[in-house]
C-alpha cells in the first residue's frame, strides 16, 4: 500500500517499489537546449496503476524513455526491482515491458502468434503458446492469432500489444497512450484488462491524454508540468482534495453581475446563469447567497461539485496549483 | 540467446517470403548488374581478357554482393525498424542494443543466404562460369571474412542510428567496394597498395582467386599466413565496428533520437 503526502510528493511504501525513479534530470542538447526533466522522483508499487499525465512537451515521454533504457538521464536513475536501468541494464530491462503509442509494437507481416513469440523472447522470457491462446481468448483475439497483423483493425493491434505485455509477465508494464484512437468498447475492454493485470500483481504506469480513462483505470495520478512533478496522489485522494472547493450556483436572471473573490461565471443561457465558487469555506457560500438575495436574484440550485479528473488536471496545469491538504 | 536468434531468423524468413515482389526483383537486379558489367567489358574492352578470368570476376562480384547483403541489411534493419516503429521496442530488450543489431544482421544474412546461393547458381548457369573450387576452403574463407562484413555493417548501423538516412553514403562505399572487387587493388599505386594490402576485403578477394584460379585446397589455405592475417584483420574490423556502434548508440541515447527516422 502506498501513502502519499500532497505537500512534497514523497511516497512511503510498505512494499519494496517495483519502479523507483530518483531525481531524474534530462536536458536535450541543441540550440536552445531543452530541459525536459528537472528532477522527477516517483515510485510505483505492486498492484498500482499510475497515470502519468501532463501537457505535450511536459516530459512524460522522456520519463518513459529513460525508464525503458532508450534515453540516458543527465543525472538521477530509474530503479526497477532494485536494479538500476543505467548501471544494471540487463537485469532492470528484463523486469519491464513497454507498449509504445500507436502501431509501434508489432511487425505487420507476421501473424499475431508470431509477433507474440517474437516480442516475448525479445524481452528475455520463454514463450508459452498455451498461455498466449488463453490470453487471446480473454482479449477476443483467438480467431485472429494466425492472421497477419496488417489485416487487424487498430483496436485489435492495440489489444495484441497489451496481450503481449501481459504474456511477457514482467513485474513492471509501461503503457504509452494505450487507448489512443480506440472506440469506447475497445477502450473499456482494455481498461478491464489493465485492471486485471494490476490485480494480478503487475505494477503499471500509463501515460495518457484521456482523463476519463486515467480516472477509470488509475490508482494513482502523477502530473508532470514543464519537467517537474506537480503532484503525485492516489486518484481518489486527488479528487477528494478538490471536491470541497467548488460550488455550482444557478441563478436568475441570466444577466446578473456579481463581484466576489473566487467566483466566476461559467455559463449563461436564456433562463439562468451558472457561477462557480472556488472555495473550501462554507461561509463564503453564505456570503454569496446574501449578496444574491440583496439583489433579488432567484437561486435555482446550489451544488457542491465533484470535479472529474479532467477538471482537476486542468486546474493544476493551467494555474491554480494544488489546494492545501 | 539462441532462442532470440531463432525468432529473428524466423521473422526474417517469414517477412522475406511475404514480400515476394521485392524478393524476385532482388534476383533480377543482381543478375542484370552482373550481366551488364560482364557483357559490357567483353564488348568494349576485350583486351581485359575477361573470358579467361571469368571465375575470378564472378567471385569478385559475389563477394561484392555479399558485402551488399551485409552492409545494406545493417543500415536497412535500423532504418526500417525505426520507420515501422518497432525499433524502440526492440531496443528496450534486456539483450542490449549492440547484441540485438548483431543478431539482426546475422539472421538477415542467413535468411538472404538462400537467395545468395540461388543467385550464384543462376549466374553460373546463365553466363557459363566454370567454377572449380574447394567447397570447404570457400566456406572457411567466407567465415573468416564475415566478421569484417559484420564490422562494416555495425558502422553503418551506428551511423543510421544517429544520422538516419545514409543511403547515399552507402552507395558511395558500394562503388569503392565494387571498384576494389573488379580492380582487386592490383592497379592501384604502390603507396596505396601498401596501405590497403591488409584491408580484409582485398585479402579475401586475393584468397578467393587463389582458391578458384590456382586451385588452392583447404588443407593449404587454413595453414597459410594469408588466411591467418585475414582472420586477424577481419576480427579487428569487427571489434572496431562493435566499438563504433557502441559509441554511436550512446550518442543516440544521449540525444534521444533512437526512434527517430
């Protein structure tokens, strides 16, 4: 079990973490040089599904590439089950498998089964045909395993890539945008499969821009912005932190103007206006109610909002930062 | 590691068979190039006496095509895997980048060997090459020269990893190797000859001619100083290629360009 402290993102683990990234720094040379990571540390434990979020260029891919041994950090290290990716490469990389974004995980002129054998052996593991067929059944690919991958749909290719990752059976699985471009049904199937993988004891790190997917699948959320880890929390805890801050207030008439700190109009239609009050103090709500009454406004609804991960993410990334714990 | 080599060999063979158009065209183009050069020299430069030295010419050509298969496969294997996207996936393997590339080149070459032998047979039949050679000596020669080709392949692979498109550079080197295959170094100035005499490619050519033209047998070849020198320089070339690839790979890992194309 992990416990997270919002104030400094240091994670206490009871179990030895499967992945431990320590102060990873990376600057890409060039003119100008690009400082992609400015000292990122995080840990992923057994059964965790960590969603690594951040805007484009925030440093997510750099982080994943360092962990998978494709990129050398300037300083810091990534430790997989106690083995350093930079110094004990073979040991570290034999304990992880990566599913890269898009069509980059398969050889199109090979069949599904041939791909599975190829990539499992490439990861230094023994290929188990029977287990492969069991997983193919689970992923709904059993009829397609003897067909060349070039005949697969996008969803089938993605499912096969994830199937191979689970078949490889490494302690750490890295999934880069696993649901990108998939329809809802295929996405949900993958989400279920990822959850099952975590339940089976894999530590899973996902990068994604799809917040609803991250919310559904993750146990923890890490947000990177401009090369720095902005927050690393349990997903439910993060949502909880923001929950008590927002009140949605619907009022008539729709053209009413209110001046109050942390109050903003978010919508105005023919019938009413909607305001969001960004506060954790109930007394602020009462003050706004008093203000509305003094202007003879009709209060239609006051709701304490439960923001979804997308809203929380946008709030953190676009300013605002983290609320006090 | 043997399992890894096996899956690579299987993948190479499968992909080769599943791109039949490319395979047939490789056959045709290699035979046409040989025919073009051979018949061209015969028609326009009869004084060269090609007919009398047909076997040597043929062996030079085969050595050059062998170089083509090895070196091209090395750079192509990097470039195509990067464009198709799975290079990063391959390079996150615990086996390490250099070993993966070496296995890729060797298994690609083994898969190409079928073509290579078929092309050789076709050319012998089409152009009536009278080849009397000691098979054991020939295989021994190829094995001794192979580390050199592998070394060159690793240099190309290392370059491809960093600068990506090296097709024109490969073509340039191909022309130099073609020149050496047909001229054999003998027409070069003495100064140049003293420098290139230990170049494994030329040593292999000299020994190939010794096997075909002078009828040197394996029992003589394997105990000769020339063969020992070839083996040594070939292994040194491989070590240089390996070290060069390591440096280039590290540079690509620092710059973060492994998956680029």
